[in-house]
């Protein structure tokens, strides 16, 4: 195979190797093993910063990186950055080192697709054996991987077919077939992928074959044909993460956002470090009105992004914004802790003068929103009218926050106009753009129809109820539930108001239907403790009222 002989991985004495680990003993073991194989050029780094510097200075064919590079950023974030900067490609031999083997770490590492994963402590003999085996695979697959790096998937399939005709490469057929299947999916040739994986299932009982086959059918909208297979994939530890991630993508494509959100949360539990998946979870939380989930997602993004290429003060700003959203949507004082934490985050941003100056306009908006939360509308209005620009920013999240403060202050026409401007900022046909576009449409409709926060609406409902204005009370609670549909306190309020309407003989057929829906919703939440007791008492009263 002429293409294989010419690849730069074929001659061991010509390879450049980088070892990144803060343990000098690991450096010693690896260097001894690599020198014995005839590899001459070996560089070592004890931290990520120096490892990146070395990659900027020279090209490495093999990179061996520890997960726990404790002195600056960890190995996961380092490898993510190396891939982003092009220092690691499909033709690079990438090996991960770790003393840990817990499921979330392994899933996170698998996402970076290393060629091997070695657990420490290392043995010289084992290092040699594993590295030779890995190098042989990379040598055989070099021209295919090079095509993948160039996104030349048709060319990758061509090379794969040539290799699959060579009986001398039979040992590598599974690896070649895996790349071929992924290339079909990348080319959106889903029918060809289906036939391809269906044939592979007869010979290879590997997890990636089942996942590839399922993905090919899902892309054709044929979920019903593989429901049992999906259930099996979710039940198996080795395919659980991939199955949840795949199903989340499928449900987003089908615009079934609640199901997508449930799947993405399960995937997040299994592999919490991926920032893009965290962002997807955040977007889906917003779309499904899960304000607590939104807050947790933004906090997780800020935490996981620390010291990575994604790290930015803007991530803390998003935590602040989602914290205010959570407080606004919570009809009682249970969110006071979040409010206090939000104020601490603001002080944290302001403590860095450079960040505070850069985010001056954004901090002004969140402060105005905080004044609103505290029923200090005059202070909020003064800040907005005197200092806030109504001209759309280039940053979508900045514009969304300004829409919220305008709406909260009753400046609804300005809020809707700004929302219209935001729609033009969402470009592309990606799944993320699809979710954001749907969220903006939802926000536009709700801002036009609902004029107050859930917290304010609940206060209004209580006032109406106390003055025996039961129908206006019900209307206020129903609006609040559109903003926060799973809030138990609001659902209890709706239940009590509906029972009073029934007791006062004001009930229409739609009220009876609504109370049945409320009972069904509360039942589905599987309440515990005091909430379960309150629900049981309400059900008992409702049954007595009906008899």
C-alpha cells in the first residue's frame, strides 16, 4: 500500500513525541520506553502552559497527556485546546493518562477520541506493547484520517474500501469500517449508512455499530423500528452515554424539546465537562421554562470552563442573569439565597476593574433587574432611562437581558421591538440555532401576552383571592404557570382557586377540565415530604366537595 508506506508515522526514529504530566517519574518511565523503541525526539512538560508553548514551536506526531495536570488546566481542557488550535488532528497519535477510571471521566475522555487510554502507574513493557499496537493502527489509517482532517469524507470512504480489499489488513477491518460508517453519516447518506451498519451487525457486535445503525435510522425519522434497541443501548453502561446524546439530537430535530431536554440532562450526568452540551442544556432549559435548570446549567458552564479556552467573565454574567430569571419566576421567598449569591457574583465581576469597565452596560442592566426584583421600580427606571441604550448590541444575550428589564418596567413596545431585532441575529441552520430561534419566538409571544413576572402575578392572585375575585385570581395564576409550569406553589394556588370557584358555583366545564389537568400535573411531579401532605389534603377536600 503505497499511501501507507509514505506516511510520516512509519519511521520511529523520525517521530516527535510530547509528554505532558506533572509527575517526573512518569516522564522517566515513558522516556525509557520510547528510547528503547528507537524514538529519539522526546519533549516533556510538567504543565499545560509549557506543553502548549512546545506545540507552538514544533509539530508532534505523538502526544501523551495526563488528565490530572494540576498546576494549571487539566488534561481534558488542554487536549480540547490542542484540538482547537490544530496541534492535534486525526493523524496525531493521542494517548491519555489517568489514575482515575470513573464513568464520567471515561465518558469525557471518549468524547475527545484519544487513540488509547493508559491507567497509572505505568509499566515499561506495557507502554512499549500498547504504543506499538496504537502506532500500527495509525499507520494503516493515516491516509483515511488525513482525508477526515480535510473533511474529504468521500475520499475517506474510497481509501477505506481499498484497505478492506487487502486481506493483510484484516486485523484493522473494525477500525476501517468504523471510520467508513462515520463518513457516510457525515455525508448525510443515511440510507447507505443504514445498509452498511446492518451488514456490520452480522459480524461485529461492537457498541459503535449499534449506535451507528440507530443513528442512521433516526436520521430517517424511523424511531419506531428501533425502540427496543434504543432501550437496550440505554441500559448498557458502554452505550448509555452515546444513546442519551443521540436521542437528545433526534428530539431536537423533531422539535420535541421537552424530550430532548430530558435526554440531554441524562447525558450531562454521564459526561458533565463538555461545554457545548452544557450550552445546549441551558438553551433547552430556557425553552422548557426550567428556570432552576437554566441557573444550574450556567453555573456548570462557568465551573467547567475555568482555565479552558471557553473561560470568560461573560460566563459569570450569564449566571447572574439566570439567577435573576429564577428569582423572578419563583413566587415565594425560597429564592432569596439565589438572590444573595447573584449579588455576590456582581461584586465579583466589579472587583476586576478591567472586566467591570468592559461589562459596564451589562452590569447596569442586571442591577436594574435586581431593583425590580426588590420592588424598587423607580430606581430601576432611572437607571434604564438615563443610562441604557435601546440600540441592539451585537451580543444576543445582552439584548435578551435588556428585553427583560424593559418588559419588567412596563416598557413593552420597546421590548418587543428589541426582540424583533434579535431574530435577525440568529444565523445558520444548526440545531443550536433552531432551539434559540424557537426560544426567541416563545419569548416574543409571552412578552406580548404576559405583562408581569411569575412572582408579581402570584402576589396579584393572592390579592384577588383575598377580595373574593376568584376568576381574576385564576387568570393571574394561569399566566404565572405559563412562565413556570412546574412550580408546585403555583399549582397548589391554582387548585385552591378552582375549588373555591366550584364551591361558589361559578365553575364552567373548562374549570373542571383544568382542575383535572392540575391534579394530573401534580401527580406526575412525584411530590415528597410537606408538598405531598399538602397535595393529599387538597385531594381530600376536592373529593368531599364533589360528594
